[in-house]
C-alpha cells in the first residue's frame, strides 16, 4: 500500500501539469478558451498507449522489466517538464505544443508500467483497497500543479514555477531504486506480432465478442460526463472572477481532500459492497455532482459556493473513480497486464482527449451553465450500460 501511494503520486503529477497548470498558464497569457480547449489533443498518447504497451511486457532493462522502464521515463519527465517555462505562449506556441506532447507521451508510458506493476503487486482481494490508495495518491499529486504552482505563479516567474513543480518527480524516482520486481508466472518468449495480438485475443476469448465490446464501450462512457465537466475547470474559475491564489487555496484544496476521503471510503466500502454495486452507487453520486458546477455558473463569484460545489463533486468522483479503476484491474489477465491495462485506460482517456477538445467551442455556443447540464446528460449512457456489464445483484 505504501508503494501504491508513491507510484500513484508519481503517475498523477505529469497529467495534472497538463490539465491544470498548463491551461492556467495559457489563460494568464490571454489565450482564448477555444485554443486552450484544443490543447486537450496533446493528451493523444494516453489514448494510444496500448499500441506500445506490449514492448513493456516483452522487453526488460538492467533494473528489471518494470523498474527499468519506470526509471527511464521518470528521468525524462524530470528533464522535460521544466522546459515549458523557457517559452512564451504568445510567441512560441508550437514549441510548447511539442514539449507538452512529449510530456504526455512519457507520462502515458510511465502509467502503463505503473499500472502493470501495481496489478502484479496486488493479489485479487487487495485490488479494491490498493487501487483506492493509488487513485487517492494520484489525486493528491494534483495539489502540486493545481494549488502550490498556481500560488507560486502569483509571486515568481513561470520558469521557476515549472522548475519547482518538476522536482516533485524525485520521490517516485527514488522509490524506483528500492522497490523489487513483482513475481509473475514465466512468460514464454514470443515474436513481436504474437506479443501484440495475444493480449487482445485472450480478452475476447475470455468474455466473448459481444460482452468484450460491451465492456470496452462501458469503459469509454463511464467517465465521459465528469471528464468533460472538469476539462476547463481552471479557466471556468478564472472567468467567474477568482484569482489564481483563490483557485489554488479554495478550489484545489476543496477538491482534493473530499476526493481523497471519497476514495478511501470507497475502497473500504467496496470490500463489503463488491465492485458491481459500487459502480452503481458511486457512479450515481458522481453523475449528480456534475450539476453543482451548473449551479456555481448560475451563482457567479462566491468563495463559499466554490468550496461546496468543488468539494461535493470531488467526493462523488473519488468514489466513482475508485470503483472504476478496481473494475479495470479485475478485468485484466496477469500474463498481459501492461497491454490490457493500457488498452482499458486508453479507452477511458479518449473522452479526456477528443471530447474535451470540443469543450471550448461548446462553452462558446451554450454558455457555462448549459454546458454543465449537457455534461450531466452525457454521463447517463455509461450508467445505463451497468445493466449488462455489472448487474447490481452480483
């Protein structure tokens, strides 16, 4: 569980730099919402990581099959994150896009290795609690780019902000030296084509084509509404009149700790409920919490309502994400952990990439309040698929 804390934090930090700190940085340099929304496309590596995941199942380094790759990607992230601060969004936008895309690729690849390591580390009965710990540590990482970095941005230049933010990769890097390679069943050496195809064939054969496609569609849709609702959260708060310091102190902290509490409660509660019932109950609360943003858009600037709305939404999402990640982990096969886990999480990341890229245009058409109502409606199909994928009675 302690390992899950460190790997979760290390996994979450680069992503939250891209989805929290980067939009705030671009908005502070007066980039329009449409352009910021399109920046979601730099997260494409998260949706395609299953394509190169088989390499991590097949090829090992000196430090081991998991540790070797983990060390490699963490070093490159530590170097690449500070590079953003050396450029001006108004003058060097293309270079920023390239660096941000590189960070997304390295982060997505690191996630593949971490997810595989965690699945191999935990036995089945530990999946609920272990993934809850991972998800919460993942979210705690958001406190750095989403809170500390924003506060620093009011007092220091952005080059310093990105430099300080990148240093929080060091705990995960140090962990890599101390953890041990997980013990898994011996994997017979296969050619590259077999290494890529067998994980997908195993998944389809285990569930059947119809059920397998239903599971994949569910993974795609379950977090769609919530993902779109939070895609432009920081620009939304700025548009309501909140300062970067207020966002850092109120919104990010009010969002973090209820999310952590929700995740921990979800992990323990799920041990009694089971994953299926948890997906129903936690998912319903996650969906309803989206409407809080519509209410905040209606109310306008209000620090009190900001804290309440963000806290409630974070608590619901903390519950829902814990059940969702446990479901994904349970669906993987131990022999093809990296590839299958990457496939499932890639599907979950597609809304965050493609759908979120349209959010700036959607807000421009309907306004903030109606936008959040639409996000609520988009969460319904994912819940409806639970009838087939995870019946409540089981």
